[in-house]
C-alpha cells in the first residue's frame, strides 16, 4: 500500500469511528465479533454471492470455518448467545471483512448497524434508512440515489396465488436474481413435456413436503452409493429432482402469471407505488392487504424522520441478492455512480430463528461500505 493509500485508509477509519460514536449516542452498542467464524451460517443463509467469495479453512475437529465476509451474521450470533437475546437491542460495528473479489482488495473495512427485537417494524425500518442517510451525509455525500423494495410484498403475493410449495420456494429464492426469476416464470407457463422413465417418481414428489422429499431422494441416492454427480452433491441433486417434479406437474395458470408480472412492474415514489399496489390487490382480488398496510406505515414513519419521499425510488422487483432478507430492503448510491452501494441493508426477521433462536426475533440493519465512501469522497470531508 502506498503512503497516500495508507493515509486515505487511516483517514476513512477515523471518519467511520466518529460516525460510530454518533450511533453509540443514539443507543447502539459497539460489537466486535471474532474474525474467524463458523462457515455453515454463511453457506446456508447468505446466498450464492457469498458462497463464491468465502475464505474457508478447517479446524482440528473438522469444523469448516471462514474469515467473516460481513458482520451481520456474526453480530446476530453474539447477540443470541448473550443475556440480551430476545430483548430489544441495537449494535454498531466497524472492522475488516474478507471476500474474494475480482480486481479489488480482498480485505476491506465495513461499518454498520443491527437492530434486534423491536416489534415496531415499520418505525425500525424507517430509522435504519434515516441513519443510513446520516452515514452518507457524515462522509460528505449529499446527492444520494435511494433505492428501496420489500420482499414481504412479493412473499404475500406468492402466498395469495396458492402456488405449490416447491415453486413458492424457488420463486422466493430467485426473487433477488431477476434473470433466474424471469426464466422460472417462463417455464411455469409451459405445458408439461413428454414423459420419461422418471415421470412416476417426479409426479409422486410434486407438491410434497420439501424436507421429506429431500430425505427420500437423498436416501435413495445414498443406497445407490452416489455421493456426487457432475460436481453436485447428493442434496443439490435431490433439490433438482424436486424442481423437475414441479415442472412436470403442470403449467402456471395464465392469470397467475399476469398478476405476478403486473406486480413486478410497479415502481416509482413510495406513495405512487402504494396506490398501484392497492389497485392490484382490489382488481385481482389478492389477499395482500397486511403487507401493503406495513408498507404504508413505513412510508409514514419515513416522512416523520424527515426523509424526502420524492427522492426515494421504490420497486416491487428490487432485491439485494441475500437469501435471508424477509421485508424492507434498501441501497444508497451516489447519483451517477450506480454500481457499488455506499450503504445497503434491510429486514431479516427469519435469520434469528435460523441461527437458533427459540422464538422469532425481529431484526433489521445495514452495512456501510467504507471503501465505496472513500472512492466517492476522496477520503476527506
């Protein structure tokens, strides 16, 4: 690292430290989880982008470990292991994270906030967006492109359409990956193709409980002595069987496809998007009012926080590529530089149960990409 780069990194860290002090004054406690983390939570929960970028190792007992690729999961794990678990608590952090990235440093600083246990979800969401904007302002960035979405709205739509469990899971997984989602929607409209030697097995699996079906296929392949095939594990192959079983079971009704496409076309300032969502729910007789009500409440709290709604862009198709998000999502970009977000985050209520919480715990937070902030500001206020 050159002296200039080192000075810039040092200045950015000092700047971030000052920002975290302001977060501490707002009630967020400093968290400092270990750099070396169990790999399974990241492999299971974070999505394909994280999977391909981890630095993995194994300890003497055979447990797979990794250098932390972000801080949300480590902070959540520490919270769940503490006496505060289940109670409202907020944490801020600043530290190095490690990801394999083409043409970029693999170790870089990340700051952020995590809020656990608050039942007033809409207000907590709005607070995260407001504090994210505070972070960009602290780094001297005033012209910000605010992009928002809501996974919960898409989940409510899919539930209202009463799709088969495997397709619901597949569409939810692909929601953050627009190319995959478009392909799935196209395949859903196709009539089942001609039969083959596996059609009886596929028909039996269609619409079945995922865990039970996976166990059955995995057991059959294990009995046959298969461990991998074409680089895929037994579990991955079993998952593919389930997807094929759904494709063989019938095409998606045209009216359901039209409703999904109309939903995914909704975008604009939040108040306009709200009107479009209400109209869709009424016209298509979709029972998605609770999710829309939550969206409307969030808009109200955003306005109360002083956020200029005319500068907020909402899209029903917006997703961040992180599998554990369950609701509100957002990214803050510098206007005219749309590639790397300065701040990014959202709601992830399901993650806490997946990490071992005995009861559901609401959670929302965001990360600050110090590297992107430095590139934007040149390392000075």
